[in-house]
C-alpha cells in the first residue's frame, strides 16, 4: 500500500473548513470524492491541520493510502481535472510508510491579511479583513514581537478543542505593510484553536491604543482570554507554509506558482 502526500492550495470561502463533517461541504470531503473518481477507491485523507470555515491555504499537505498505480508526478494534473476550481493539487510524492501529514509536521506558518482602507475592495472581500480605521504599523510590529518565544498561549485561544498543554513556541511573528495591505506572518511548532486570529485581534487593540505592546507578556502570563483582543474574522487567514523532513519536506519547499 502506497502512502501518497499531496501539496494542495485552496480558497476556503465555499467550505466549512477542512475536516469532514456530516452536514456541511468541506475541503477534505471534496478531495476524497475527487480521489475516488480518479482511482476508483475510497481513501481517507489526513490533513496537516483543521482550517476553519472561510480560511484559506496557500501550501497545505495531506496524505492518503492507496494501491493505485498512478505515478506521483501525474497526480496533480489528473486530480485537478476532478477537483473544483477553488481547490488545486500543486504537487505529489510517495511518502514514507509512517508519514502522517499532521503528526509528522515540524512547524507551520499562518499569514493573516488586513485591507486597511476607508473604502472596501470588493475583490478582497473574502481574501482579507476589511478594516477602515487607520492602524499604526509601527505599534503592530512592536506588539507582534511580544509573542515570539515559548509561552503559555491560553490567553489567545478560543475554547473548542482540548489539548494536553497550551504552551507553544512561536519562531516568528512579523508585520509587513504593502500600501494598504497589512500582513502578519506567525510561525510556530503548533497552534491552538483560533490562536492566530486572537493574536491579530490583540495586535489591532495595541494599534488602536487599547493595549500597550509592553503589557502583552503579563497578559499571556495571566492566561485570561478576557484580557486580550478579539478573534478577528476567518477570511483574512491563510495557512502559508508547513515543514517536514524527507521527501515530503522537499516537495513542500519546491516553488509551485505565485506565493502570497
């Protein structure tokens, strides 16, 4: 039995997240249906993370087991002919037998985008968070830097999934501005439920003067979600990069179209 890893990209607007659900259309279900049409076999697809409804992915990894004889290099074109236009397979590789897209992942990066203009852009409606009030990028950069390191991130998580620990290591949390488009990139060894969206909401609070960047370490230590910023909407969030060892890591690092 082969273990095949896929590199995917998708616009999450029309989907109720990644994970298969009983009554809602999801990305995983759509990919599994396309694989069935391609191989004639039902396969369970394991994804590298549970993106929520409306959240997008630029570089997403999933794996499935199959005894089909389609060469890995032919999978993208063959699978894309069975996928809708808002999901694309960018690459594929035969992975080691014990590879698991979520358990084998070493770290992930999410990107959150804000369109900081007075007038909304209809073309960015489902791709960025429209925020009409002026934001101080210098303050946002100072606030984002406070999240770097190993901390207990209970103060920036939403209740939803149980975890053994709320301690995570953030390798970078950076703000970039390109005209009115403000982006935050956060890389960590793991993420809590809505953690990136809560960090972004807290960074915005700092930019508005409701919090000061130097207050954030104490707020993290408090573990009190009520003291930090709101959870911002999902449409500005993208899973942008994932890291693995071995052939899957090489695949995920290969260029595959325009990056964010």
